[in-house]
């Protein structure tokens, strides 16, 4: 699925770093989309979905746009 990286940064999220970056963005968008759907169509505010999606999205965006080394896996 994705490249294996050194998972010593955050051992709890080791599986997350093993995924390719498009998959991580998609997974982060799922709770945001579901929370938005519930808010728009059912008038239910679901803060847990917003929080989980936002944290995953911020972590991924920061990692994608961080200054890269030449041996980094995200050189486009």
C-alpha cells in the first residue's frame, strides 16, 4: 500500500505513516465529510468527527508541506 518508513516518531501511529499520502488524506476526510453530512442534513453537531478529522488532516498537511530533505519520501 505505502512505503515503510521509520515509525519511531510516534509508535502509536506507525500504521498511519505506512500508508501512502493520498490514502491518509482520504482517511482524514471521511470523519470530516460524515460530520458535515450530519450537520447539514440532520442538524446534529458531532464534535468528535470534526476533531478527529481535523487532527488527522493537520498532521498530514504539516508533514506534506514540511521542508524536505533529498532522501524524503514526499519529493514530488
